[in-house]
C-alpha cells in the first residue's frame, strides 16, 4: 500500500524496531509484525505537506522535528 508514497525517514524495515547509534539504543513503534516499517505508525505518507505552486510545477515541503 506504499506504492508512490513518501514513506518517511526510513524506507524499509528496521528489525525488531530497535537500532543502535553512537552506543545508544533506540526503540521504534512496531507496525509490521515484529518490525518497524516505513517510519512507524505515522510515516510521511500520513502527514500534511505544505504545497507551493511554481512556474514549472509544484513543490511540497514539510518540517519534521526530531
């Protein structure tokens, strides 16, 4: 169901919803069996984006806080 979607900070699965960065372990929302998929429960495909009409197209932007 993610065909054509902007999926978020992560495009794929994070096994068991955990990862380690700089010796600190992070726990993410589990939304795909035992894994975290495409940014968790509210990925970028489920948020509003700010549209701007350009002379040659459209630009969508979003500020995503940590």
